[in-house]
């Protein structure tokens, strides 16, 4: 079936190119998510279900600070 499909195709390199492109994007997004500099954000988020109420503030540089309200 696939042999018949690719027999009439002029650009047989496109499936391989799209596979490589998908793998590169997937690897890039995975690396971006698991970077060490984002670990602090994920630690705070992981504690949210157990926290009472959390206030998130940010300064002019965009740095976030998390405070628990009483």
C-alpha cells in the first residue's frame, strides 16, 4: 500500500523531512520545559493544591515572588 502511495510522489523526501522537523521541535520544547531555571516555578506550582492561598507579585524586572497569605 505505501509503495503504491510513494510511487506516484515526486517529493519522496518530505516524509523524512517532516519526521526530523517534528523530532527537533519536540526535543526543543521538552528541553525548554525541563530547564533548571524554571525549576523554582514548578516547585511553587506543585505546592499549590496544598497551600492555603498564594499571592504572586512581580517587580519591574519581571521576577516573580510568591507569598502565602494568612
